[in-house]
C-alpha cells in the first residue's frame, strides 16, 4: 500500500528540518540524512516541486558541507578593446 502524497511530502519536510538542525550542530548523522533525502527524492521526483527554495537551500548546504565543495559563479571579463569600430568593411567580416 502506498502512502498519500501529502504524507510523503510531510516526511520530506521533516527530514529537511532535521538536516537543518544537524547542520547547525555539525552532527555526525548528516550523511545518513542526506542519503535518506536523496533516496526519497529519487523514488518520488515530483516531491522536488513541493519543496520551498529554503528547503532546497538547506539540502544544497548539506551537500556542500558533506562533499567539502563550494559553488561559485564564473566572472566574465570584458575584452580590453571594447570600443566600437566606426569603419567596418566587408573584409572585416
């Protein structure tokens, strides 16, 4: 017998709340909880759409801590010569 979607979603919310608490205390069970959340989301992928941005952020924070990685954005530098050319010919193209 399968559980109703709202019960499964509530369980996921509880797991995320536990993860948040454990992140604050650096609890050794963080990997186990991350695995449980991952398994639940793989089993029922539509649960991701029910998660709030804050809950997703908590999971990402847990993964960042567990894998010891940092997510950064690339800085794009403009080319040194950004002056527009006034005289463009067919040869330039």
